């Protein structure tokens, strides 16, 4: 009997295997476009190389220049504010001096009248004329005070106020409605623009 020939089995390939091989080969080898996209272009490389690096000495010099400029500006502002304050103080001082001069000017006329009254001769002056002259001087002084902003306080019959009055004497009274009211004024009070210059010195009723 002769020996039978045995055929070597052939490798079988299927279409699915070929597709798998092609897809695998595609994922392993990146495309030229993808590689070139990640790399910088020659123009960008030249721009990066062209940018000069800032030296520490140059940075320190720039900071010193900025500090010097800020210091100069601060000194100018201080000088301007000092000059402004001096001008304001001078203006206030001049305004106060003008106000005092105006007040003094308003008192000069009354002082002149008072001097004329004092120069009257007793032989040629009546008592009525002397009293009238004194009243005229008083009116002029009062007008001058009112024009300057001075307020007169003559609180006869008003309730006693210790903030603007000073009780000099207590006067007994049998009327309870008069208790703690001003009976008489020794000296009138004065205030200047809300500030008490002198309290009114008064006598006050006391109900017992």
C-alpha cells in the first residue's frame, strides 16, 4: 500500500481580518498633518527668539524711576496744599479784620455823640436835653450791635433759664404762677450768633 500524501493546511483569511489590520495600521502611524500641527512654525520660532529678556538691572532701574516720579508728585502736592492752606488762613484773617473794622466803624458815631454829650455845659444844658442825648447814644450803640449780629436778652417776666441767665437774688412771692420767673434784670444778657457772650443777671421769684 502506498503512503497517502498529506496536504499542509492553508491559512484562512477572512475579509473581517483584513479590515481589522487596516484599521490597526491606521491608528499606529500618525499622519503628517497631525505632527506638523503640534510643532511651531519657523516664523513663530523666530519671534520667540527675537523677544529680548528683561535684565534684573533694567527692572530695578525702571522701579527706581517710578519711585522717583511718585516722590516728585508727592512733594508737589504737599507744596500746593501748604500754599492753599496759607492762602486760606490769610483770607480768613483778612475777612475777620474787615469784620472788626466794620463793627468799629459802626461804634464810632455813637462814641462821637457820647463825647458831645460829655462836652455840654451845665449852665446851658437842661436835664431833658441831656437825657435825650444819652438815649440817642444808646440807640446808636444798640443798632450797631444788632447790625453786627449781637442779640440782646432782657427776660423780665420770663421763666428762669440757667443756660442764659444768672440768678443774683431770690424774691419771695405768694403767687404760685410767678414761681421761677424773672422779677427784674440787673444786667442784660448778650449772645453773638448763638454763642453766649454774657448771661443776663436777674432776680427770680420764689414761691414759698
